[in-house]
C-alpha cells in the first residue's frame, strides 16, 4: 500500500512539473494607447461635395492615353478635410490632428497601398486610386503608419488637412470605364 501511494505521489509530482513547463511564457506583448477627449466635427472642404463625415471627391475625366502604361498617373485632384469650426467646443487648440485611413477597408490593395476600383457599371480596368499627403507623397493605405505626412495643429478650434487623389495605372494600359472606390478613416489626435 505504501509503495502504491509513493508511486501515485511521484506520478502526480512529475505530471505537475510537465504542466508547469508547458505553460512557460516565451515573452510578453504590451498594448498601449490613449483615449482623447478632443472631438472635432469633420466636413469635406474644397475639392469635395462638402458632406459631413461622409463626402465625395470627384476625379476628372481623363483619356486612356494619360494612363497608357503601368505606374502612369493622371487626374491629380487636391482636396481638403475640415476639422472643427468656431462652434466646435470639443476641438481643442494645440492638439495635432490627422486622418488615419483604416488599413482593413475592403478596397485597399495590400500589395500597392492604393484603392481598387469598385465601380459596378462598365468599370475601367488596370487602374487604382492613389492618395497623396500634403507633401504630394503617395500614402500606403495598407500600413498602420498612413496618418503621417498630413498632420495639422488645431488653432481657433479648427484645422484643415490637405490631400490629393489621382488615378494610378496598374499592370499596363488602363481601359475606359467608370471608377469608384472608398476608404474608411478615423481622426487621430496627438
């Protein structure tokens, strides 16, 4: 009996040490963030239809010859996003604001960082829409760092963020047809 009890005790002890080693951690991931009390209203500025929160930028009609080969661009259209205003009490001065384009938006091409054409009627092919920051540098929308390059400091409860949208030929000459796409965004503050 003593021998069986000793064997059972030994098995239980060895079993616990195996469980302990199986759950040993290889490292730790820490997540940090900030919740801001700055809340600015968002309105489409010049170059848009002026909608609140959701707005449209109309790119010009260009000829297929302008997009005759891969990586040709055409139809550069500057547009602004207005934050706050004189009656926007939550839009706090001295905060730095920018748009963060949600990298999981369905039309983002993960390989190029541009927006795939989603037009449902007679869609143009071999073309994407590319966004540029205020320095006219292409924004890779597929990365989490896409808010950089167009930051503005809020002054007088307002800020104006400046961007450009343009057609970008992909995979060869673009064909004639409609172009329509979108991107989801969030306003971020520092």
